[in-house]
C-alpha cells in the first residue's frame, strides 16, 4: 500500500465516510453505475451496516454506513461534490450513460464551472458527483 507524505507526517490511507438511508441503492450507484470496486463491507457492527469502495485501490476510498435507527440528513448544499477526473471523454461518457441507464439523471450544477467539461449526477441520497473530462489538477 502506498503512503503519502507532507513535510510533517505520513498518511497511509484517506477515507471519505458518510451515512446513507439506502445502502442497497448506494451499492448499485457506486458499484454498478460508477464501476468502483467494493473493497470491504460489514453488517450489524453495533447497529451499523457499511460498504467501502476503492478509488481505485485502498489508499483512497469511500465508505457509506446505514443505521435504521438513525435518519440521515440531506446533503448540505447542491455544491457539495465528489469529483472524478477522466482524461478520456469516452470513459466519462460511458460511465454517465451507465448511470442514466440505471435511472439516474444528470442535473444542472449550482456552479456553472462544472458544466464546461463535466456531467453532474445525483446519487440516491441527493449528493452530487461530477464526471469531469480533464486531467485534474
């Protein structure tokens, strides 16, 4: 596993975690739609179920958790985004088509910058992802 250093410390992994109200639909969106690899999951861990997706490996990954006793809140705003950068437009368009075929629609981004080379799609919980056709930063 790779490690990332800055001037003061080493980071072995980076995880973005958030709750969901429908872990089944989240799996469908991120695994079937985006094509991310499921790298782990758990059931009934102190009342929580969860799934993790690699981006594309384990160093950077997403985690979604669900607890039926806790109702999650809505996304903070329409400009809270998870952005995926695709150097090849056909890769971006293929994933966008797969998501649309699964029933997810593109939406108008709040910030017009994301329209220039991106496609914005809401996940089952209303959180937005952007599929950008650029090399990234």
